[in-house]
C-alpha cells in the first residue's frame, strides 16, 4: 500500500461542484445525487470534542487508507457502504486534488443512531467507570482488574450518537433495544463483536493491540445492515503497540498509543492566557513539534498494519 506523501495539508475542503451535506470533526460530506455521498477526510484533528485550528498533514489520507484496508479485510462479516467508484469521477477536474487519496464515494444509507462500541481492554472512560461501579455501561466485570487490563472477553458498550460538539452518551444494551428494536439491536451487537475479534487478531499478528473501537451502521434501501463511516482508524479506535504494553500494565499506566493520546496529553498541560485550557473552543495553538509527532503516530500505525 502506498503511504500518503501530501506536502500540503487540507484543513477544510471547498468543493463547489457538489452540495455540502455536513462538516463533521474530520469529514466533509457532499451529496452526489440522491443515493451517494462523497466523504472527504480532511486533515483536521479534534480532542475533547474541540477541533484544533492547525491541521495534521497527511492525516486524512492515512485515515482513508486505513479504513479502506479494513473494509477490504472485513467484507465477509458485514457489507460496507463503498460503491467502488473513483471519488475523482464526481467532482470537477480542478477539484480532483482536494479529494484524491483522502475520499470515499459511498452509498447513502439511513444511519442508525447508535455508536457500536466494543472494548477488549479496560481503558479511558471504561476504566473510570469500572473503578466506581465494577461495571462498564451496565456490563458487570470481575473484581481486581487494573488500568489497561485485558477483559475476560470483549464487551459491547453502545453509545447514543450526539450532535457535533456534544459528547456521545454511554447507554445500556437495553436502551438500544428501546431505540431500534430487539432484532436490530442484537444484530448490531453480534456483528460488532465479530468484527472486533477478527480485526484484533489480525492487528495482534502485526504487533498491535486494538484496545477498543466504535463502529457505525446504516440500513440500505433493502433494509440490510451496512457498515459505514470510518472503520478501525486511530480516530475511532485505541491502538497500542505490543511492546511496552506489559510494562505499562504492571505500572498501572496507559500504554503508549497510536491514537490522539499524544495530542491529548499535550493539551492537558497546555496553558491559555496563563491558565490550564478548559477544553472549550478555541483550542490552544499547536506547536510544530506536536503536529509532527501526531502525524508520525498516524503514519506508523498504517505502516505497521499494512507492512
């Protein structure tokens, strides 16, 4: 797989040949007729639900390459939203550079308002919740687990999708049954666990642990469940290198990760007007060193996975 070598970063796409549907934290979505969407992965990066002012060069291409890698490997477990058409084919020639290598032309689906979160390890908000209740999102867990511990088996801990700028809300499986019905709720849970387990085994063979991840699904016009959005990227998943994991576990620390943790750690120490940043917009200006190190983490994740 060719790794991106984008000299110029794209913070925000500006396509005039297609109507803009929505701008997310990372992706700009454009309507292609009534049945398809052009998803452009920008080089924006967010942390604590705030979009940073500075882009991470090459990030959008890396995310797209990684998502395409996983869609290809996991297609036998669930159909995905890719159309197989070239994204450049639906924009004007002058706009092709904005979409090349960083876009997916996908089916327009009816999105399901549930984030399908699977956790194989205890980390992040799951670890915080476990310390208080010995459970995560209503799933009881054994006593004596430590930060970053591998769970006896992966657990499904869904979240309700929030509007842009809002935090997704952890919910119980029973709540998803109320929202979307028992059959669809069970199918999403079972497919999510199967995808996670297959991906976790493949990643482990490359020396990477997928601690947790989230999937998004939609329904096609025939009512089939379809995997959509991004899949198993460092933006939607917590990746840890195998080396360093055992030591971090023994010390009760977070293992070094391939996701945005480096950026988050820097932001936790950042000052705005002499005071700690309060995690609301605008974000502190990112130093060049933080931008470069964050870009290198994304690059290394793709290289290890596809190398």
